[in-house]
């Protein structure tokens, strides 16, 4: 029996981004930064190591998501071992390729079940490639008629307090004009708690180069003997080496500067596009309230900060755009309530029919449910008995939706109308050609987006 058994192995890392401290001449206007000995340092990533999918999936499940189709388009690429140098620049990961994402999107043409298309990695593409991908997603969603696309805005991680509107304008210019009713967008990114201190250690700093790390936590001007000992064990492991988690715990105890570095790196790593979390919000809202309920005025589990706090005026410009009509849904902070989803619009913001996400998804739910149920009548005789059975089946389904609050009207007759038969929806030629045509009219519930309160002052009256 061994007197000193080796420590248990650390769990395998599913995602290992790399970060650097980059000296700045003055206090950075945007992004995460810290000061060490009076010098400003921006916390900047190696762009080749930044990916959003893994943490977005974790956010999806944390927010109530259920079944998910995850389309793999490849593994992680090699690190560049170089950081971004400009705090205002956003990471473009050359390992994330448009062609790979398009190939993954095309695979979904074979699947009818997914009701949402989400691609968090799209924000790591060059703007032109992101534009091509978003337009392709909208076209496919319009063709399939089964899903909506949830988009993120490039620049939503570190928005300029004044010039952030340029990021919104660039997004609106990039989505094209096709399939807008099948798309929706949320802004800005969200600061989360999805990654914990156990997910980041010294191997994620400076490309794993502890000599660069030592310059900050064991400088010649202020040597730290405990830190020197730990770094020595990392660089020259003894016969019975400590695990990385043990070395990490020792460094956190030995150096307050190191603890601060890890804290700032975690803040940066946890700033994520909101689409994954929103997919979870949609899923739990569907299960609890129905697809016809707007997925808004609700919190995001795991969201603790926002890179920009939008005001009512700023949010109004996102929600309604006179030029393009493309609505962008805001995620906002409210005193006493925290961070809330504060928008429920599609990109087709000028459309009276399709401006709301809940309306679009309710119609998709009804259309696909009816089509699926109607398959039972394929090859049945195209006569009055079959027409009556089809009408009864659809009416029964829509009555259930109405009772659950998905359709408006005081009675089922006010909520929907189903027509099928010769002389109403079909001609004699349709019968000869083998077509049974059914017309369904529904009154979908729309969210009360604007609450109008009217106040009048009544003059005092003499008694």
C-alpha cells in the first residue's frame, strides 16, 4: 500500500479558452481590464481558442431547455498563442469556418422536429460570413416552415456606450429581406456564472507559459516565496506531482494578484451571446404557458450582468426601426427585478401579422400539428365522409388550443373556422387530380406589448 497515493485526476476539460493581460497606455474605454502596480491591463483572449457552443448548451439546459439537436461541424482548432491587442476589437476565430456551419445547417433540412435554429459561433465569423450564414438560416427556416432563428449581434459583448448603435445597424443591414418573420434577435450579450473557478486555471493564462505569469505574481520587485515554490512545481513536476486543481488552489491562496487575474478572466469568459439561454427560456415557456405566450418579461437563469444597460429611449430605437423595420429585442436591467428579457418581436417588425415571436410560433405549431394529423387521411376516399372526419379532427384540436388560451374569442366559433369540401375549398378538377384542400382560419392571441394609461385631473367640486 502506498503511503502517499497520487491525487485524483482532474476531470477532462470540455472547453479551455486562453487569455492574456495586455498592457494599455491609458484606461480602456471598453472591455474587461485591471490594474497591477498602477499599470492598466486589458484581459484579452487568443481568438483561436474562443468558442461559444459548449457554454451556450449549458445555458440552454440551465434555463429549462429539453431535447436539443447538436450538429457537430468539427473539433477545436489550434491556438495561435497570441492575444488580441486592441480592446475594442472583437475576436474572429479562424477555426470557425462559414462552410462548416453551412454544412451543419443543411443537415437540418432532413429534420422536421427542431423548432429553433441557434448558432452562437456565428458571432465569431467575419462580418461578411456572418451575413451569409444568417441569410441562409432565414431562407431555410422559411422553406421548412418549422423553425425560427435566434440571432446574436456582433459587438454585443463589449458595446461602445455611444457607438453601439452602429453594431445594431450593421446587424440590420446583414439579415437581408427574406424570411424575416422566421427570425428574432436579442441584445446585448449577458454576463453569466456558467464557468466557475474550477474551469479556469494557470493553463488558460498566457498560453500556459508560467514565466509570463510569474512576471505578474512573483515579480523581482516584490518576490513571493510561496508563489515561486508553486510555479517551480508546475515547471519541474516532482516525482509525485500535485494535480492542476491542487496547484490552482495553492496559487489562489498564495497570491491575491493571481486571484484577481482569475476573477477578471472568468468575467470575460462568462460573457456569452444570449441565444442559447433564450432557447431555454422559449422551451420552459412553451411547457409552462404554451407556445402562444410571449417569451418576455422573464429572467434568464445564470445571467448576473450586462455589458450595457439600455434605457427606455435606447430600447425603443432597438424595438422599432423606421427605416428597416427590423426589431431587436432588448435584454435589460431593472432595479428591484434584475435582468429581464424585454422584447418579443421577430425581425419583421413592421408586419401587422408577423411582428411577434409568439404569433409566428403559434401558427407554426398549429400548421405542423394539423399537417401531421391529416396524414392519417392520405389515400382515404375524397368524399363527404372523409371531409367531415377531417373537419372534426381539426376542429377538436383547435378547440383544445382555444381552451388553453392559444386563440382569442368568446367561443370556438369566434376563435377559428375550418372549411373543406366541394364548392367551398375544392373544385371538380381538384377531385380528379387527387387533391383535398382544407382552409383553416384562426384568431391568434397577440401580446399586450404596450399598456396605455390615461390620466385626467378632475377639478374639485363645491359640496
